[in-house]
C-alpha cells in the first residue's frame, strides 16, 4: 500500500469516530512509524509502506487516546516534551504564563517554584530560558515527577525536583510561584481525549474547580520574598471567581492576560 492510500483510509477511519483533525492525525501517526516528519509524508504519497506497522497506533487513536500520548511527545515553547498518561498534555495557551514571566522578570538570579509541574513544561522552560534562576519543579504525583525528571535529562535543564502536596515540603521563600493547577469541576469535560485519558489528579478540583486555587492563594501568601510574584493559569470561565478569591485572600491583581484566542488565561499577583 502507498503512503497516500493509507493516509486516506486512516483519515476516513478517524473521522468516523469523531476525531476533529483526522487527516493531520493520520499524517503524524504515519510519520512517527516510518521515522519521517509531516513534510515528508505530504510530499511522498507514492512511497510503499507496510500498513500493518501503522495499524496499532491508528487503533489507539480510534479509541480516542490523545495523539501526544501515542506519539510520546508534545511541543511547548519551541521544545518537545515527553508526555504520558501520568501528566497533562501541555497546551499552547499555557505559554501565556511564560510570556508574563519574562515580561515582569529579568534573567537575574532568583528562585522560582513550579507547583504541579507535571511534564515540567513550565518549570523546565524557565530553567532553560533563564539559566541563572534556581528553579524547583514540584508535584504531588511521583509518576509525574519521573516524567519531568526525564524531560530535564533530555533537554539538559538544570532544576530541582520536589514531591509535595502544594507547599508542604516547599517553605521557601520564593521570588516566583507559578502554577497551572487543577481547575476543572467534576462533569465539566465531555471530550473523551481529556475525560478518559488525562490524569484526574491534575484536572479536577473541588468547590466548582476553585479548591486548589484557594489553597495556593491562602498558603502562598507567606512564602514570597518582598516584591515576589505569583502567576496562575486561569481556567475557562474561572477569571471572575479567581479575581474575587485573590482579593479576598489579600492579593493585588497586577494583570489578567488573555491568550491568543482572547480568553483570560494568566493572572499575575503580588502582595500590597
């Protein structure tokens, strides 16, 4: 079978189970198996392939397993991070947090704590972009920390790693506390790729998705150095509630920044 024929058949199969981008997914699966990039797949439809070697990955995608878990990597801030079902899949909108960091802070030495690091995409990006910083990647999940450590080795990022339930083992003080915490309320997600595959520990929070935010705001107050900042990813529809919670906890909202889709996505907080 030619590569082009397999792509067409795979596209139809994926579309049939409701995949939003069936052709792209088919191309990326094919490229992963034959060891080529998407550009090669697009320009060599006549290449003969062994379709049997591609079928296992196609079957996984038809079961709505997220493509990054199948391929084993996801691009974030210009780098490829290893991912597995132990960690959330990095999203482009989370890069809004990094933009805030580098707009508010320079590269002079400081201490940064990435709370709920998952794959390490936030903390390790900080370590690589600002090598003078002392970055600590923290997670409550040992499996997630193992993925972050693997990414640090592969990317040659210098960071510390800490197993902790929020700040229990991380008293600080810190110049920057940054987090993309769980902020989804139970029942909010219907997309199978998220609901059935991504780790519930990193997705869901009690109190209508606000419980972890409220802990961060409450417990983080005494852990910042004077002039320090807290930066949080804002969940869809959570901006107003998070602003209220931050102010009630004694924080000042320095900025609420929108992502490329115009959705409030990153909140910058300081203490009066």
